[in-house]
């Protein structure tokens, strides 16, 4: 209890220094959490693109259902194939009409044509995006007279670009975090150093009257842990409203993909903020320990 | 009992602040340690409280050889040796009572014990009525008495007084010396470090004189002869 009392005394007597230290720690945590948000969003974006990667086989208009079913079975049995979706001529027409419902000119042209010009198709989803090029090769080798054309639109290029951007963001973010960690250590070190200077007479008297070393050190170490706790609490208070503002924009941007960044931070609350508390505590305690060893020799 | 065997200490190369000191002080003695400024008196005090370590020789307190005392053991040594200084070393933002209690608080003593012990030492030094005053609200002599009370809370076997009257007028100085004598009468060994000739000569107790880091005189019922 007395250690807590001395620690709180130390914090209140150096209130401006405490505020400065906590501000720096909060800024460091803000950069960490912003980077984490970018990381989560880019992961979602990659997943979304991955879902888009598929291979379409357009079949001849006069292909029979038996021929199509046989081809579908043949492709489904391939090891690199996750699933094969069959779109009949009628379905294709229905999707086309649905897609162009706001485009009367296209619909009029279709009506004037007087017949369904669309081909039936098989949409093949690969098991693994990385295996898509090999799968494309295998599909190219299928010898079937009902295949009219093959669409191998390669989304892997987009995927590579996203991966590349994410990697660059992570690298820059890591650099920013390193700077903040270093700054935080310096600030925490300096704060404890000033606190020790403020308490130098008390420390001198404590030493004289036989206070144990831990009784002299622990209030400063506890102060460092309190800095860490307060900064994590502040970051929780300011970060959730920020996510609340971000969420509607994300919903628009990732339309059709169920992404909820607030839920992600709520579901992983203890892991995210617990780890941050632990890390900031370690950084602060380490810097305090260095300051104590140097300036409060017993 | 305090025993120093061939103790030497230097801070600079080729300059010994203490050189070949041999001393034996019985438990319960009242000893004045005299010498000019820079003679090595304060260095000797620092060795006795473990603030400095000897370069050569041995320092024994009771049956404890503190020559190579570890950092961990120093607090336990300091609970057995009360120390007072010329500048009192009181905390200005604490009352006299709080200053004295602080010495027990930082050693983790329970509040009930603190209240009891502080009351008894405040009575002993005659500050019971001024316990709630702050250091700046009392005289220098009373501040020194508060410092003595703080030094006594652990019931030390030895009381080291490093120039305790240096900042006091003669009336207050005499009061402090009387108090030290009373404490000595309870069986506490008192080592008075001073260069106040008048006080030493009045005491008529053992006087150890140090000059240039060496013991130059050690006499029972001695006088300040330097």
C-alpha cells in the first residue's frame, strides 16, 4: 500500500511530466493500432480478390445437358478445383437482364434480337489461388468439342499488387512503430529520471534510515506500469469512436463483403489491448529500471 | 563494538583519505572523533554506514564484518546505526511526526508499531508538543532533535552524529549534546564527529583525533588538541 501511495505521490507531483509521457505512449499506440487496422483491411481486401479469382468456360449454344454435366464432373474431379458452377443459357439471360435492368437500350436490342444469344458456362473456382496458373494449364488441355471459349482473366496480378502494397505499408508502419518505441523509451526514461531528481532528498533519507532497495525502486516501477495502463485505457477510449466513424465508409468500399472492423477489435479486445499493455509496460519498466540504476544508486 | 583494522581508503590515485586506521570502540562508549576539515572524519562515517567500501583492511560492527557488505545487506546495517547530520536532512513538506514516522514506513513497519515507537522517541527528545509542526516552523535545535528521534526509531546500537551542532547556537548545541549523553546512558554507542573544541573539552570523554587520514591521538577523557 505504501509503495502505491509513494507512486501516486510521484505521479501527482510531476503531473505535467506524467501527461507528456502518457501522450507520447498514446501516440505510439495510435500508430500501432492504425497499422493493425490497415493490416486487417488489406487482409479482407485480399480475401475479396481471392474470391473473385475464377476461370470461366463458355460452352457452345447447342451443347446438350448430358455433355455439360459430363464436362462439369470431369472438371470437378480435378485436385486443384474447389467447385464448378454451371450457368445455363436461361440463367445467363436472367442475370444479364437483371444486370442491365437500368439500361433500356440494351434490353430493347435483346428483345429485337428475338432469341437468347448467351452461351451456357462453367465457372471454376480454384482450391488455392497460388495454384490458379497450373489449373489454367490443365483446363487448357481438356479436349472437349462443346467448349466455345475459355476466359482466363488473371486476377493474380491484382492480388500480387495488393500483397505488394500491404507489404510496403507494413514496412513503413514497422519503421514508424520503431521510432515511436524508441521515443517512448526515451520519454519514459527521462520522466523517471526527473521523478528521481524530484525525490532525491527522500531517496537519500530512505537510504539513510535503512529502506530496502525494493522499497526505493518499486514506486518508480509502479509509476511506469501506471503510465502504460493509463495510455492503453486512453487509446481504447479514443480508438473505438474512430472505428465507429470509419465503419460506414468501409461498408461502402467493401460492398457485398461482410466486414466489421469494430467487431474485429471487440472480438480480439484482450489479445490486442492486453498485448499492447504488456508491451508498453515492458518498455516503460525497462526504461525506468535503466533510469533507476543510473540515478538512484543505493 | 566497532573495530577497524588497518583501514585505508582513497578516492584519487596516490592520495589516501584514510591510511592504516586501527580503532576499537566498545559497546556503550561515547567517543568524539575530531579533526580539521578534510582530515577524513566523514569518510570514516561513510565506511561505517556502508556508503563507501574500504580499499584495504577490515571494518567489523558487533560480530558483523561489513568490509565487503553487499548492496542487499546495507539497509539492514543502516537500521542498526542511527545517523544525524549537520543539515538535519528533514523533509520540508512533512511534519516532525511524519518525518520520524517516515523512517519506519519505508522499512515496511505496521502502522500500529509506527504510532507507538514514534510517540516514545518524540517524548524522549522532548518534541511531543511540536509533533505537528513543519521543520521550518521550529528552531534549528528542535529540527536536530527531530533528526535524532528519527535516528532512534530502529533502536540502533550505534548513533553516529556527524557535526550535529554545526548549524546551531551554543544553547541549542548544548541541548543536543545533553540529549546525546542521555541516549548514551541507555547503552547506545555514540560517535560524535565534530571540530567544536568547546564541546569536546566539556564532555571529558574519549577523544580520537584524525589528521591527514591517520589517527594521531586516542585518549580517554581527552581534549581537543589539534
